[in-house]
C-alpha cells in the first residue's frame, strides 16, 4: 500500500520536476553562451555610465529630494488601487452589494489617505510654501 502512494505521488509531481530541470538547464545554457559569445571590448567609453546613449552630467551618487520618493510611493499606491478597482469592476455582478460595500470602504480609506497627504504637505511642490520637512 505504501508503494502505491509513493508511485502516485511521483506520477503527480514528475511534470513539476521536469519543468524545474528544464528552467535550470535553459538558464545555465544562456549564461554559458553569453560568456562564450559575448563581446569583450574594453576602453574608456565602456567604463562610463550612460543613460540612453547620453553621458550623464554630475555625480552618480547625488542626493535627490525626498519629494521624488514620496511621489513615487503615492503613484505605486494609487496604481495598485486602480488594479483592485478594475478587478472589482469586472466582477461587480457576482459580488453584488457586499462587494460594493467593500469597494466603498476601500475607496474611503484611500481618500482619507489622500486628504491626509494633502494636509501634511506631501502634494505641495510650490517652492514658496513651507512643509513639515522644510524649516521656515
């Protein structure tokens, strides 16, 4: 009886093992081929960092204002919100009023966060206005 369960388990999992083996093999082949066939030219221009073919100006370790990171975080939050609301809109008939109430609570929480962000000055980009981060 124990032999039958082991055989059944192996029969169920062979495809997953074969897939993992194929992926590892493919990765190893691609890395090996790139090492063998890749270019090996060296020079002054090769060691310079560039963005879209344009040599950068300034120091690569320069600091950016925290405002850029805040905007990026807000973008990610509200972009994910759009994904959730799209999924809700696709299934709105199946989830009925319970789903509507859940979406309304979700939107209310995000709206409260947006109002909070606006009040503490996260959305203020005008140079003359003082926020919590800048003294004055």
